[in-house]
C-alpha cells in the first residue's frame, strides 16, 4: 500500500526530472548506457569510455544532473525526518541541491588542478573518470530509494542508515576498483596519491560532518 504524504509535489517533480535525465542519457547513447548500468559487475564501461573522456560530456552531464537531483531529494528527506516536518520548503531544497552540485564540481576542478601541479594528469584523469562514473551510478541507486522513502516506506533512523550504508558500500566498491585499476600508476606516485586521499577525499567530508553534525 502506498503511504500518503502531503505537499510532496516539488519532490515528485524532482524525481520525474531525474527520470527524464536518465531517459535522455539512454536515448543519447543506448550502448554506453547499457554498459554503464552494469558498472558494478563488468569493467567494460571503465575500460572503453575512459579513453574517450572529454572535459564536457553530455552523457555524463545528464547522469550528473540526476545525481544532484536525487542526492538533494535524499538529503531533504533526511532533513524532514530530523526536524520533524512534512512540509517541503523549496528554498531549503534549492540550497541543498545547489550546495551539492557546487561542492562536487569544485572538488573535481581542484583535483584536476592538483593533478596538473604534481604532473600526474594521466593518473588523475583516469581516477576522476572512474570516481565520477561510480558517483553517477549512485544517482541511479538513489532514485528508487527516494521513491520508496516518499511513497511506500515509513522513514525511520534505521532505514536511513541502511540506505546510507548501501550508498557507502557502492562508493567504497568504486574506490577499491579504481585503485586496483590504476595500481601500477599509483605505485609510481604513491606519496602524492596518499596526500591527495587525505587532503581531498577524507578532509572535505570530515569538515562537512563537523559543520552539519553538532
């Protein structure tokens, strides 16, 4: 039985927008999309398409748009649960979405700059392509999660942590896969890579945790 929720129109619109972004990506490149949805099980997508990666790629941009939308909805649901409201505040929702998008884009740009400064462009390009691909895959996972939380399941702390655990597991799987794929290059620049992990992968999330979790 579907759970009745009042005033969820903005969130529903965003979920539909996410579906449209995914549909457009599939329409744009059906073969690539099929390889993409098998990302966790087959390395074909990473092997084939990292050679043709571009700074601006419409396929990745559409999937990234879905990621931002779905992540914003997911964190807004957590916000609603935390403050005990079921009223959608568009300004807060927009701030969450813009904040997530700006954070991810700024982080990628800084990482590319670091790659250039330390002359490890090839390593950074391959690493970022794989990392962004796994993050975009998280957007696909989040879409049904959001639908379940909005319309079917009663939101609870245990359920939120369960979904967060699945998302962290997918992200961790992507990180391990990326390191294994680029291990020969990473060994040549091990010090820089460890420095990068500490400064740009771990530290930003620790700072965000300290800011938003009292």
